[in-house]
């Protein structure tokens, strides 16, 4: 789930999505309504949804590339992110960034957006307009607003 001053999303116990606010001005499209949603996150003015087939969809502002759509073009409908479709398992949207966890064995964190302080973890301070893999040589098991939890064997940190 997620919320901020402009919108709120949630998933019901039967995996339906509800939306309040103005992030995506059109109703959730049929491509989303006909899917079982497993993960959802709201950023400042963008949002992401992952369905039970591990397909990632993004919507809202793409300023600084925070929705991973390439460039700064915004969208009022959910757009499938082909590069991460079929492998996405978790998402966290920040103010101007997004982090996605995939089902890869290691190096399973992908980020995009504003990177002025290196917050995307990719070793640069360059804005990233599409999702790029962050190489830790570890398996990320949780990502929330730039706080990552790593797992190696039975150890986590």
C-alpha cells in the first residue's frame, strides 16, 4: 500500500486494487483490474503495481525518470515496463525515485530516478531515466525508500 498528500492505493484481501486521489486521472485500466495484484507502492506523484505474473506497471509523473519510462514524459494510465516484466516481485516508490526487487538470485535490485546524491546505489550521481540493475553481489530481500536489506545464505543485514 501507499499514500501521500495526493493519492492513496491499497490491495484488498482478494487482491483487488483501490485508488483514491489524482495520481492517475483515468480509472485503473482493464489490464490492471483483470490482474491479481501482489505489490503496490506510491511515490510523491507516481505509483507502481506488480501483478501475480510478476509484471511491473508504472503510472504518474516521470520527472527525473522516476517511473522508469525513459525521458520526462508523464502518464495517466499504467504502462507496462517490459524490461522487468515477468521477474518483478517488490516495489518501493520514493519522492523522485523507484526501486524494484526481482526474482534474480543475486543483483536483483533495479532503480531509476533522481540520483543527485547517489541514492540509486549505482555508483554515479547521474539521473537514470530507465530501470538499471544495482550490483551488490547479494540478494536484496526488502527495499523501502532507499533502505535495503540484503541476504547472503542464512545471514541478513
